[in-house]
C-alpha cells in the first residue's frame, strides 16, 4: 500500500491499501507513527472485490455496511446547510422494475443481533398495477421476511388499516380474535 503524510515524511496521516490476494481496497488513517513504517493504522473504509463497502468493518455483508461501537459511529446524518423550504434532506429509494401491485420500493429492517432475526420492518410498496399509488406498511413480529404480512398499513388515499391490508374507511381496525 501507500502511506501519506502531511508536511514532512516524519509522520503518516493515511494509508491506501490494495490487496490482490484478498481482492480489496482499504483506506486507513493514523495520527501516530513515523516514516520508518511504524505508523499504527486503523482501517476506516474497505471496498471488497464484489463492490460491497464497509465503513468501520473490513468484512461488509451488504452493499453498504456501517459498523461501530456507539451511536455516532453508526449513524448517518443528512445535514442541510440552508433554511430553504420544500428541499428537505432525503434518502431516496427507487425501484427499477415494472409497475405491478405490491412491488417493493424500499424499507427499513430492524434485526436482533442476539438471534439474527428481523423483528420490525417499515416498508413502502406500490398499491396498484399501474404503480401510481403507494402504501406504507408496518410489519412487526419475530423472524420476519419480505413476505411477512403487515400489522398496519397506510394506503395512498389516506385510509389506515390495523389488522387488515385493505382498509375500507379512514380508520379500519380488524381483529382475528
């Protein structure tokens, strides 16, 4: 790899590593060490040969894996720097698929690290075959997957269903008991 310093070559501030054997690219930083190679480097970003990117981990398991030991090292902060209106910071999910009922558009999955099961999902799906209306789904339980039925749904026209995915009124509550 290549080590970089600031000012003189007496200390290293960063490191670029290319690993042909492991097929990965690494960015590391250090604020200690010297030019004789004794700099202590901490890997910050890893890009694997399959394109997965890790921040705080050298073995990402998804397109982007962020790993850390506290709130600030595992949080994403979108910070708008002006006071304009109607231009909020955003995370945009875009499905590149044909329109159909139930096409997944994006969501947030919450996994339990103890047994590696998903216990809650917030997701958005299309609500008609044209793909012109959407619904927001809340899925709760244990061992959830992409086919799990929602506990609550908010339809594109504003109807809310609890215990039903087809609310017939502004608030439709259905119980199987």
